[in-house]
C-alpha cells in the first residue's frame, strides 16, 4: 500500500493478537458473538480480562490468555499492550447504560486504541464488520501515527 510521505507502519501478521473485553451486562452478548465466530477467532491469539477470559476459553475451547479483571488492572494491561505495539485489535462490548466504577480506565483504554490506530469494535455490528474483513486473514500494514513533534517539543515552553 502507498501511504505517501513514508509514514511508519506496523506489520500485522495473518495471525492477530486480539483483546476481548466485556462489561458485566454485555458478557452474554460477547460470548454469543464469539461462539458464532469461533472458527475465525480460534486462528488468532486471544486475550481477555478476568471472568470474560474464563467464559471465552470454556466457550471457544481454545486458549485465551487471561489478564486481570478490568477494574483490578486488566484495562491498564491492555493499554500497556497497545502502547508497546503488542496488540492488534480490540473487541470491547462496553455498556453505555451502566455506570462503571472504573470508567476512567475504560476511557483511557479507548483513547489509547484511537491514539495508536488500533482497530476496535464496541458493538456487535462493528465486530462483525471487522471479523469479516479480508484483512483478518492476511497481513496488514497499519499506519503508526507520528508523535515525534510531541515527543521532541521544548519542555521549557510548557507552562505549569
């Protein structure tokens, strides 16, 4: 692909590393979606937070790397994987109608995904579009945003 001006790209392999996350009221939806897409998901490296990981592993009968529960640090673990370039996509069925005790963590995770150009689905329709994309089954060059201006800014010009 030609992106012009030589931007950096991250090469995603044919096997993607996918984080699967769901709030309590959305776990059944995610499990149902994962069951329907078992054949595709089983070809990729899966990781999930807390209880969601356990339910997915039982449902899919495939290994799922389990992180901490979201409110106990799992969201930050996923955020760290994004920041280090070790995560390819997120399927995060979050509940917009229920207050979450770790809402700031969820917002930070969503912000990082957008910041680093990580494909993310927050509902079933978007997850269906992503998982049926031809890019799910082949290598893909994801543009890595250039934050060099931010990183190289003159810290003496920053006002407290």
